C-alpha cells in the first residue's frame, strides 16, 4: 500500500512538472488567484493559512536550514539563466541582422554563404528580377558579396595566438541594403583601394583594428579607415570593396551571395517565384530575417541543451537539499502538527501549508538567482564561431524577462518537489505516532 502511495506521488509530481513547464506566466497568475480565493473563502483554506503563518513565523529560528534551500535554488537559477542568456544573446544578434524587406540569394541547396557561389552572369540576372527596389539613379539596390576568412591576433590572448575573422567584400549598395550600418569613426572605404571598415564587435575581439592601422590580408597590406556599428552579426566582420577582395584572394568575378533590397516585404513572394521560374538560374532566395534565424537555430539549440543539462544536475542537488531541510522542519514541528490535526485540522491544509513554506523559500531563491544573473551577465560580451560562417561572432548575453520567468519556474518546481514528500508525510503520519516521535 505504501509503495502504491509513493508511486502515485511520483506520478503526480511528473504530471505537475510537465504541465508547469508549458505554463505561461498568465497561467501562473491564474493559479495564484485561485489559491488566494481558496485560502480566504474556504474553511480548509483558512486552516492552511493558520498553519502557514505559524511555519513562516518560525523561519527566523531556522535560518541556517532555510538558507540551504534559498542559496541552493539561487545557484541553480543563476547558472541556468546565465547559460540560457548565451543562447538568447546569440539568437538575438542574428535575428537583428535580418528583415522582411531584404532578401539573400545563394546557389541552390546552399545552407550558408561560404558554401555558395554565383557567377557574374547570374548576378546580372538577379539584378533584373522584379521586386527589387531602386535608388535615385534607377539602379537596383543589390550588393553582390564575397566572404573570406582572415587570421588576426586575438585580444587578451597569448602572444601569437590568432583567431578567425570574417572579411566581407561588398558593393557600393551594401550600406543601402543595410541602413542600420553606420560609420562611427573614420570614413567608408574607397572602391578600388585596399581599405577596410571594421565592426565594433571585431574591434573588441581582435588586436590592431584601429583607424589608420595596417594589417595583412591575403599577403597584401590593407588599411583600416573606419569603424562601423550595426547592432547585429555584421559588427563582427571586416568590410572592403568586393572587387579588391576577389583580386586579393583570386576569386575571379563571382560572388558568394547577393543581398537585395525589396520594394516591400510583400514583394518577396513574387521575387522568389521569379527567380525560381528563371531557367537560367539555379538559386534559392529567403528573407534575411529567415536566413539568419535558421543560422542561429543549431547553436542556440546546443547552448540551451548545455544550460538545461547543467541546470538539471544542479537542480537535483537542490531538491535533495530542500527535502532534507523540510523533513527536518516537519520532524521538529511534529507535536505541533499532530496537535492541530487532533483538534480538527485536516490533512490537506497541512500539506498546502508545508508546501507554501517551501515555495516561498524557493521563490526567494529564484528571485535572488535571477537578479544576480541579470546583474552580472546581462550585456556581457562573448564570442563564438558562428554557424555557417568562417569567423567569430561577437554578441552580448541577453537576460530577457522570458528567461527570468523560466528561472523562476525552475525555482518553484524545485520547491514543489522538495516540499511535496515532507508535506504528505506530515499530513499522513498518525497523530499518536507524531506525538510519540516528538
């Protein structure tokens, strides 16, 4: 019988946790309102309030054991939110790199720019496709681009250590296609010259990227003439004239991709259909928003798996800490609980009271852990190899409200598991046995 009871508790726990994981914050508020109505409108709820108030009033006498729950859960939430903030910041940076009214065209079946190639003839065909916006001169706003890798010395690293940077050869229309790219220091490069403008993210990662500095790319000297900001993945790149980049790296007249400005977001469907219906072309097109979102999927998934795995391991330890603490608290209050039950208090109010106490401690721990993660890691600079890229991507960790809510959910889940079994034991222990054990 006892085995079946424990099995039922385990199944109940799993069901509640599964439902809790999918619960939005609006659902949590609804649950809190229902609990409040029960506590204040029903007799059993009033009993639960009485037992809870007594338990909370004695927390000052159990600061050490209560701190075990709070600190343990704060550690779980802090680490979890910090790790998930990496995934969120990475995905956010790539999402910011695209829009619905710009499109990227690559060789058919290419998943990334580095695996794509377009001939000069194909680029001319793309420029003539309906749906592309035109500038004041009537020219199509298309930037045919080449992507290559360059090894540069890394900041804050051992002498001689280098990292991979992505160099993008662009056309004059690149700044029109991406109006968020702004020169913040120096000037734009001049077409036909070995000049570079570098992103702020690249400046943070690599040494020597200052205006006026000279560096060697493709065994040729290049001069840094400007620094740009864009607030997206482009900030991790070095930009130069595409013709000069192709000459330096012996790429001929072809390009890796073509980024186009559309007349509107609604024009993309017809633009894509026109490209796919052109028998002279074997290309694929997607909005830059969709393209960069797909580029972030794999790395974001990996980072989230790492965060959840580490968080789960730590959460198991926190659950055992909560179980030990609450079992000890229940044992210390055995006479009190037995007396309450002897004078008419039912088992449900006792269960709810013990779990409310654990949940309160878990909530405090979750809030502390979330606040520490936000304080230390929100906006923290990091870098990694970008999916489908040949260079590092610089990004900032982002502790969003959604991540904080996820951390709070984990904290309350730990509190639920840590308080359920001690609560059920307190409510189901025979009164005579409880008095004798006390």
